[in-house]
């Protein structure tokens, strides 16, 4: 297709149906899914750290009180 001929809609339709565009959209989807997974893993790690901090604080407090 000649880039200078045709309507904007026909150029857009051509671009959307192009293999490279479809492949790029697929890659973007994969990267977004991986990013979301990593965000959830980071949140889970932060929660585990907070739990560890609370447990350590509890142990120190128990040692001071003598429980």
C-alpha cells in the first residue's frame, strides 16, 4: 500500500492488520501481565517483611517483660 494514497481510515485499517502491529500488541500485553505479577509479588514481599518486623518487636518486648 502506498503511504500517500487512500483515506486515513484505510491506512489505519492496514496498520491494525499488519503482522508487526499485532505482534507488538501481543508483546505489550505480555509485558503488562508480567508487570502486574511483579507488582503483586512486591506487595507480598512487603507484607512478609512487615510481619517479620512485628514478630521481632513482639520477641523484644517479651524479653524485656520476661514472659
